[in-house]
C-alpha cells in the first residue's frame, strides 16, 4: 500500500515521491478533520453558536 511505497521510495532516495505521498496524506487528513468539524455543527445543535 501507501506505506510500502513510501518505504521503498525512502530506500531508493526518491525524494519527490516521498514528498508527494506525504503531501497527499496530509491533505486527506486536513479534509477529513474539516468535514468532521463541520458535521459536528450540523449534528449537535449545542455547539452551533460559540459563546463568549
């Protein structure tokens, strides 16, 4: 899978492949966190409005 690809790329010193895969994984992680944060507001009405 992806882990094996990164491991092989590190061993073969293929920097652009490592950077590309890590960048893709970070973007997926950020998108998933954003989706969860937005869904919390939709699913739980207690946190729709921030209180100061």
